[in-house]
C-alpha cells in the first residue's frame, strides 16, 4: 500500500512537471487601453502588446470601493481575491491568502518578480507579502527575504539595510537574504554578468529612475526580464515570472503624456523580450494586463482630433521640468519652451499656481495637465479610475483570455492552465451598487 502511494505521489509530481507551463505575467500599473493607443500613435508603429492574438476586458473594483488602489488590485491579480484598498494578501476578514507565485513555489516551480519600483511596493508585494497596510514596507521586506522567490529585481534597498535606510529596528535584511540563499547585487553590470540561481537585485535606494532618465548602474526593464528569464529557464523546468511596468501609473497620476509614453514603451520592450522567449519555448503562456486605469486618459478634448506632432516635441517629463524650475515660473516658461516646444500663457501659469497649492505633487500635476491640454489630450483625474482594463495573451493557452473577466479570475485561470491550480474558494463581493 505504501509503495502504491509513493508511486501515486511520484506520478502526481511528474504530472505537474510534464503539464506545467512557463508563465510570464506582465502588469502595466495604471495602464488603460488609451495609454497604449496614445503610445502607439507617438511611436508611429505598432506596439508589441497590441499584436496580441487574444484579448479581453478586466473589471477592477475592490472589496470596498468601485475605484481600486494598487494594493487591492495587486491582491486580486496575485491571489485571486477581492480585498480592501490598502491591503496586500489579506482579506477584509483578516485571512491571509496565498499568491499564485507562492502556490507555484509549493509545486516546485521557480518564481521571480521584476519591477521598476521598490520591490516592497504594492504590486510586487502582492506576490509574496501579507500585510494589512501597504505602507508597512519594512515588514514586506522581511516577508520577501523569507519568501520562496528565486529572482527579485527592482529598487528599494532602503527597507533592507539597518543604517542609512528606513529601518529603525537595526535588522540587516541583506544578511538575512544571504542566509536564506539569495545572492545580492546592486548594479546593472553585476546583473548582466550574474550566472547564479537565486538572486536579490536592488538597484536603487528607492524606486528606479523613470525610464526616460535612467542610466548608469540602473538596468532597464527589458534587460532585467531577459536576465530573469535566463536564470529561471536554465534547467529547462517550468517557472513563473511576474513583471511590472511600475511607473506608467505615476506618470498618469501626474497627467504627464511624455512620461506615460516613455514608461509604456519601456513596458512594451519588456513584453517583446517575453515574446522572444516564447519563440524559443512554445510551452510558455504570456499574459499582459493592468491593475487599474490611472488618470481617465482621453484621446481628445474636442474638435475631432488630438495633436500628435505637438506631443512628439515633448522631450522631458513633468517631474524633471518641475524640479529643474525650482518653483520659479519664469524659469518654467523657458524650460517648457526649450524642452517641449510650446509657450505657457499667463492663464496656464495661473492654473499651475492653483494646482501647486493643492498637494506636494500639485506643481508637477499642473504642468502635466497644461501640457496635455496644449495637445488636446484630456484627463478626468490625478487619481485612478474605475474603468475596465485590457488583458492580452500570447502563447500556450492564450486562447482562454477572451471575454470579460473579473480581476480575481486571472491568476486562477493562469494557475489552472499552468498546472498548479489555486484550489481556494473565491471570496466574492457584489458589484458596488448591487446591494
Ligand atoms: Zn496609482
């Protein structure tokens, strides 16, 4: 009897390995369909993402709001459950729920996360972390070094080091990570030449620089994805990799058209690397989606057009313009003329001044909104919106990703297709307004 059970167990293990697929799950934070279409117009050529053979829509509402934040949305996309805005991997009743990455690891699948924000930020944290508040990044750093992840690339060493960082508890989580089997690297050069099996790569104290300004020791997203795929695929066994284009969201919060363009392109290049991998290994499922739409981006403010040529003249993001001007409005006028090719009117300046009084981001937000309006691009908010986001799929099993999905369905469908089902009951909340 015992022999029979051993054989059965072995058969199950073999089954998992034979049927399991590689999964590359790419999330453009804040990326609505218009962010993609605008980027395609600005590039003047088709985006890789928009060549997807299978597409659908994804509803994004959270357990306590019709407009989600990235923590609740990340939890839905990682764990398959609705939770309250702000919570990561924990349900409104306090139950911690495993992520698709944790379930994959339990099944012997190698896992990785690659992002351009701090690795303790909401979206990546949803794949390994369990905290009531997304602001608890020190705890998330502890959970990360205890996690089964094999590859972690991004920013945010300030939450891992005892001195010069954000920790007051004197814990050295870099030492803890090494004790748990991670190699630790901090530069693009170290990453490009890395040849080990398990690595924590933190390339900045906080987030990586924006794609449009990044250089030197910080890698680009496509380079990180290429290295992660090399590490995870080297023994030929199946893996799970999550990739986030983290900063599309922030540029959209700032209503910054140039920033959205550059961040979306960086993300699209990362998707291209995933597709190149798929061409080599067809037993790979690639799913590209977003956690929510940011900004309410609208491709016209009227007049049956928007002005692509003016937008193509923009060469700096608004955070750069804001910081270079140092709050001096005449300097801002000069900078905008030199780097964006447009003149700010007195009315524009008055608008930016008013926005600047509203929050610490208000000055840059005001510049972003004004530069958008110059090109007949509209935004409904500096926050997230409740609209659906697109999902795109390529490769093995991609044909299942058509139709309208709830965000909680995506990780469950991916895990089912990949061969390590998430066999936990769905915690559903009614659509807000249905009560
Ligand atoms: Zn956001």
